[in-house]
C-alpha cells in the first residue's frame, strides 16, 4: 500500500501545498502575523490524526504510551491554538466598528 | 475502496480545503475570525474521520489523551495574557514537535526496529524525527528565554559553532546511513538524541531581540516535522497542513531577517549580543535632554499629529492600555494619533499589533513601517515607548555600526521626539543611539507604564 508511486504522489501534494501556502501567506498583512503563527500552529496540530491511530491501534505497550503522549500534546495545540487565535482575532476592530471608548471619555475637557 | 475509506478520505479532503480557506481569510482582517472558525471545524472533521479508522481498536488511551490535552490546552488558550504571547507560541511549537517526533519513533519501533521500514519511509521518518527533535528542545529553550527562566542574553563558549555544526553533521551522517540500512536502531536513536542536543545548542547563543527570527524558524520546522509525519504514515492531510505551516514559518523568518538586515546564518551563528561594540559613535561629549511629564504633556496637548512608536519596553511594562488612554485624550483635543510598527518590534512577528488591539486601538491606525515612514516629517510629536534599535539613525548613516543597513522608522524626522525609557542603558545590541542625543529629542525617564499614567494625568489637567 505504501509503495514508491504513492511516495511520489505525496511529494506532489507536499510541493503543491507548499506553493498554496507560500502564495496565500505572503498576502497576510504584518498586522496579523501573530495570529497567523498561532493559526498555522493549531492547524499543523493535525498530527493529532497520526497520534490517534498510534494510541488506538494496539501495537504494543510502548507505541500505545507514546501515542497517548502524542495525542495529549497535539490536543493541547488544537484546543489551545484555535481558542487563542480566536481570542486575538476578536480584538482586531476597525475604527468605525468599535464601540465608543469608555476610557478617557469621562475626565478632562477640551482645550 | 470501502465506504469507510471513502468517508475518511472525504473528511481529510474537506479538512484540507477548510484549512486553506482559513489561512486565506487571514489576508483580510475583517474576515479572519470567521475563516479560522472554519479551519477549526476542519480540524473536527479530520478527527471524526480518523476515529473511524479500522486500525483503531481501542479507545481508552485516545480518550485519556484527548481529555488531558483539553485540560491543559484550554487554560493555555483562555488565560494566557497577550504580553506572554511569544513564550506561549514557543511552547506550542514544542508540543507540536513532540507529537510528530513520538509518532515517528513509535512507527520505527513498531516496524520491528526498522527491519520493516522501506527506504522512502525511512527518508520520511528521518526528516520527521530530525526536525521534530531539534524543535522540541529548541522551542523549549526559546520558551525558557522568553519566560526569563533562562538568561535572555546569548550564552556562548569558544568553539560553540564548531560543536553545533559537528553535531548536526553527525546527525545527518546517521540519517544517510539509515537510508542505506534502515534496520539500525542504534543509529536511529542516536540521531534522535543528537537532534535533541543540537536544538539546545542552536537556541542557547541567540539573544532576546533575535527571537522573532528563531520563533518563525521553529514554526517552520514544526510544520515540516508534521508534513514528514504525513509522508511516513501515508496521510495527505498531514502533508498539506504541515506544508502550510512550514511555508508560513519560512516566510515569516525571511521577513524578520530582512527587517534586521541580516541573514539566517548570521542570526543563528552570529551571537549578535556578544559581539564587541564596534560602533564608531560613542556618547562622549554628548548630553541628553531630560523632560518632565508636565512639559511632555504640554507638547502632546498641542500636537495635531502624534505618532506612537511602541517597542518591547511597552510589552514588558504592559503599558498598552495607558498608551490607548493617552491617545484617546489627544484625539479628544483634536489631534490625530497613529502607531508605527516595526516588523521586529517585540519578541515575535506582529507582537505589538496584538497588544495594541487588545487595548482597543482600531487596527486601521496600526501602520507598517513602509506605510508610515514618510509621515514622520509631518508629525508634531513622535512618542517612542521602549523601542531602541529600530529607531536608531545609525542604521542609516553609520557604516561602523553593527545595525548599519537595517531598515528603521524615521522617528528623527519628527518635529519633536519624546522617548520613554527606563534609563540610559543601551538597547539589546549594546549600541549607542544617536536619536537620544538629537536636538529635537527629549527623554522621559522611568517605567513606561508609570510615565504614561503621569502623562495621562497631566494632559487631563491641561
């Protein structure tokens, strides 16, 4: 099932995905570079998929334990990564979409 | 194809599409949040697609891992403050790399210690554990430095680069050996161990201000490790997601290196902070002009156009809310306030933007360097808060300066410059900053947060 043809196909997938990533991400503004990093980090926690199979395939004690640790690590990134990305993106608002500032409005007066 | 494999593959294709759409949404700030929620949905789809896999026969370890991971991941998502984002991201690179590396090691072990491993599979496993292992320790070191558990100054010893390179070369040598003869557990585990040690020695000599490059690079490695996992277990969604992550980290490292006018090699092996002071300029015979909060407040009160230049000092003092409060007052007085964000301000890409957005600064006022550099000459006041090297005019004029050639913010062109600074200690690079001695510059000494609070108070009085 895992012959040389499939390895070659996988290389195609990798290279094409790399191009998609390159052309998409070069257009992300510097404004969102921190959320970008936490987002790609959460997405690459898809290695959870491999960890799940490892933890559940019953291939012996050691692989199962390694699988368990891998599932835990990847889940931390999935859960924490998507939450924190959302938390950051929620904060970015345009001037016209922002509620009037609560701070600073109370005190002081016009010159 | 059985219906089950069709279902699994369909789930993976859908997940891949949603991931790409999610990243694409980040190009438009107003659509980013919704797009990333779609990407999270994609993750859920991929997980559901996986758990019906016929290879999975028992679920107790899976459920335990998912539960424990959620228990740790949830607070890491909800409670970590925005100021701590660089170390938060660094540690998450470690978790990602742990998952990839352990899958690789277990795969090798389960295939009769390499005896059943084909060469293409060995190539994938090799990349997986090499990138994975060095990212585990490298990210942990970066986390330690950013969290200040370790000294953030570069740690160097004679011959360090030689030792690092020798270790890396040996690890690559073992990898080549394994490609010839995969059934060689000693070589495999030695390679993993070497990569782990190499990760430590890679980050140890790197100082705080170079962290944006290092975090981006580790981001890229973590992605490549995930991608290699995909090759090793024959799973395309892993290959795609890992490639996206790898590309992202790679692009960010290039942007960060360019913003410092340095090459990767120079960042990784240069140990910048330890370099002897070779700046041609010294502070001898020059004096700085200190200013009181009262006088600074008067200048700000009359200013029509103010540009705020935040740096790492603002993050350390957690002064973003006071910045916002001061800006509100200036705006109420009829002035306009913009923010000039240097690409490497802070400890990770985009760090300043997140902090100011947290303090409710609208994102259309956060300007990138190219966008705002021509505006400084029209600015009445440039307010520099805890930034140093990114505003040092020596980068433009002084060929002897270590930062010569680095693109900087043209703060010195503003009519008045007020620099908020703790003391006259030079910045990270240990270089004197001419800006502080310029005619139009006034220094407001003290903790950034306290100084800003005083300014807010005074401007209110005025």
